[in-house]
C-alpha cells in the first residue's frame, strides 16, 4: 500500500552527501535510491513534540524525511526531561518547538523543519494538515485525539496514533480510506477525570521511546509503500511483562465520520464533545479559588478543611498541612468523614483530579466546596518555592 506518492511534479534528487548519509538505507532492496528519494520528497506533521514526538522526530529526521512539521505551544519543563529526549536541561523554560528544531537540524541539516507554535484547534487544524502526507498523533488528551482523527478522515490522510500510560502503550494507523478510524475504536470519550493524564498518573520514561519508535516505523512504511502498516490493527505493549498483543480493529459502518452515512462533515467543538467545557452545577460553574486566595485564608486563620485527593506516594513528594488525605478513588465511599457545614478546599497535583472531586461533592449535597486551581504545583510556583513541584 502506497497512497502517499508525492504530488510534486519535479522530484528532488539526492545530493552526494545524502547518498553517503543514507547508504545503509539504500542497500536495503525494499528502499534503494528510489525509496530514499521518496522519503526526501515526503512530508510528515507531528502533533506534539513531547514524550512520543521526541523519538518520532529524531528517527524521521535521521531517516531523511524531507519536511517535518511540528505542532506544539508548550515550554520545556524540568518534569519533561525524564522522557522527552528532544529537550535538555539547558532548554528548561524555552519553547519546545525551538528546542526541537535545534536538535533535529543538528542531527540532519538537510531536512526542512516547519514550526506551528499554536494550540491545534478546529479553526486551524485543516489548514495546518493540508500540505502533509502523514499525520502523527503524539498528544495526551482526548479532545486533540478526536480532532486529529476527524481532520485526517476529512482530508483522507493516515493518522499514526500512539498513546502511553504508566507501563503500557498502544500504536495503530487509523486510515479511513483503507480501514478503521479512531472513532471506530473509541466512539465516545471516557467521562472527564476518569483517566488521569501522564502528569497525574505517571509514565515510565523509556515507554514513549518504545511506542514512538514504533510510530516512526509505521510512518516510514507508509511513505515507502512497504510492509503491512498497522491499518486495522491495534498493537498493545506491556512493559512490565515485555509482551506485545495485536487486536483487530474493524471499520464501523455506523461511524459518524467514516461510516456509510456520516453525520460529522466538518470539525466540531472537541472540548464540548469530551465534556471539558465548564459544566454547570445547579446553575453555576465548579467553584475555584486561586493559590493566593488559599494563602490569604491560611494567613488570616479563616476556618476551612483542606482535602488532599492525591495518592499516598505523592504526599511524600510534597504536602500542605494541616490537611485531610483521602485518595480520589476513595472519596465516594468516605464522604461521611467530611463535614458538610464547613468550607472545603480540594487539592491535587495540578487541579484536574480535584475539580472532578469538587463536582462529585457538590452533586452529593456539599455546599461549601472549592477546587484549588493549579493544585499544589501552582502553590509551589507562586507561593512557596520550598515545596517540591513535580
């Protein structure tokens, strides 16, 4: 299968330096000079240059893919460095795209790097995707995954998907022209807060290296038109058991975007689709307070209960006392331990889990509950730097 022949009328030939650089590719019969020239004339867009995007970008740059587009708008944080190998300690505080471009051009100055320093949205996705042959999904949130999928389906482009969680990862190629799309496998997103992000749940640092390398392999197979890409197959990896499992993913004829009678014909509001817009509770949004407001309450002796819903091991990294500690998964069955007539401020690492707990408490009849926006990491950054952020 090779649906990605370059549309350029005049294909760029390899230079003498490139013939040397890619000599180990070109002695492979399935690649050869023609295949290497195909890579030089190909283009790939990487959505995210973090844990997954780092190894994908490195290997595609080294392989000689002629044009790499990078989409990201984040800056390098020290907590990224355990897995995001494109970025070094000296890059902390810099834009990830600038850090990535510097490393990739140092590795291979013969390729072209295009930067899209913006959040991918339904307003810009199609214009960004338009000129690339293959799209690589290296994101870690559901709204963007559905956005990437839908834009790829509407444009008829393959979506090389990867995801990671603690010790497990998944890889597939969603290509509606040839098989299933992401919505065929996951028609609906999980409820908000049910699946924690890598920031909240953690991820083994080498895992994105494994999954990202597999994604890069799938991209090269697609561009070269060789082998059997993972179209219609979900490959699952368990690092603890060192086991790979393959699952068949069939096209859903009722899929709302790639089925027989699609109902999604243009990009939608993905934050709303995934339930991440400010949800209303009895006519009001989830109450939040800032870390500065919390500190004022503490300094003025205003009575309140600080409910820490992180896991046990997280309290060993950082904590605010006095607090009541009930892990998020236990709050529902331990609500009787919480006072209903007292102000409660719910805290977690970054404010995501605590927001979900705040909602649950309000739904259960608690009246004086607020979420601490930004969590303990925001408190460490803005109030007390002696507290360890993580």
